């Protein structure tokens, strides 16, 4: 989740801004809290051996990403909902007027909004909660497909991208969020919402599932033999989400009374196996456990046992 612009963040720390600005200080503490899950150091422990509590001493202010990987992920949805409202108060959910070039600050606001959108989708799906905001409620542009080291600003303060076309992008995660949101507002919507949307009869289920499967197929480009470790980590962060969306889409139709029971069960089990294999491959290569797979791993385990 590229919420922060690395060079700006590091420059602010070097200038001791975290000692002068309480908001930035809280952001630094949150970054330390999230990063604590990736290191083996007793100083990040609250005094026990519970790995889910590592970094609790840094925990401060908006901490949805930290809480989502903790033993109380339900608290994440409350903070995400507040965050969405705050960004709406700032107008961060609306597109800039035609012809206005984005500045670095504009791009960071977009990052904050899309960051919240992703967490809203993931946490709501995981906990079975309604989304805090629907796609119809915002029209903001997607992020510039550019890594931090390739972001430049011209003399007018406008963002210029020098991103090589071969490098991965967070935009791929946003595309998965869009597919997940479509699945949630159709397959998992209330009966009244289905009626208003015209999702009636005997064929809408297979039609919607086919649409989601088609969108996922277009997205899929996994290469388990990537040479560069960072790209491998990024891909492994994305593809469990891909399999999770697939499992979530087919899960309601795995009952024996559904005409899609056989095909949905086969798809779900295959996704679970693929997800488990992918995470095992990543851990053998890098020995890094990705905190967000607290969502995907249980679903994969349950379906794998259900085969």
C-alpha cells in the first residue's frame, strides 16, 4: 500500500518534522508499527511473545493497516469509515477540473483515498460488512503508475512520471478492488438491492459469476519464476488477493442445491490450493510472512479441507 511518498517522508524525518508536527509524528509511529511485523527484534514486542502484538508500542491515531493484521481486525472497518469521511470532507473523492495538472500533494491525497478504498473493500468482504462508499460516490482519477523513485516534479510543481513500462504498479491492486466491489454489490447484496438491480430469475447468478471470472482472467499474469525479489514480493502480495476474490465469488454457490455447485466448488478448491502453494513458495524463497494474508490464508485452508 504506497500511501507515503518515500523521498518526501524520509526528508521530513531528517528535518525532524515528527518533533514539530503531531500529525506527521503519528504517521511515523504508524509506519514503525506496521514495519515491526517484518523484523525479529524484542524491542518491538509489548512484553509477550504474541507476534500479532509486535509494534503495539508505536500504535497511534489512524491505524487501519496495523489493526487489519492484528487479533481485532473488526476495528479496522470503523477507522476506515472515518477515514473515508475525512477524505470526502477534503474533496479528495472528486476529480480535478479538466486541464488541471496534479501536484505531488494532489497525488498524495489520491493515494490516501485509494488506500482507504482498498481497505474498505478487503475488510468489509472479510467481516461481511457493507462498504463505506460505493463506486458511484466518487469519480477521482486512478493513481499515476509510477514508483516513488521515478516521481519527479517540474518547475510548476506538477507530477511527471518516468516509470519504466516493465515495472509493476499498485494500480493492479486497485483493479482487483474494483472486481471485488462488483462481486460484493451483486452476489452479496440484499434481496431488495438485487431486485432494484434486476438480478432476478434463474440465470443472473451464472451471468454475474461469469463476468467476475472473465475480469479475473484478464487480470491474471502470475510468473512464479520472477528474478527480482522485490517484484516477487509484490506479486505474492497481489495474487493471494486474486485467489481470495475468486473464492469469495464462488463461495455462495458451493451448496448442493445450487446448479453451479460442482463448478464453483472446483474453482474454489483450485484457488485455495494455488493460494497455499504460492504462499509456501514465497516463504521458502524469502522467509517473509505477509501480514495481510490473514484474510486469504484461512479461506484457502477451509476450502482446501472442503475438497
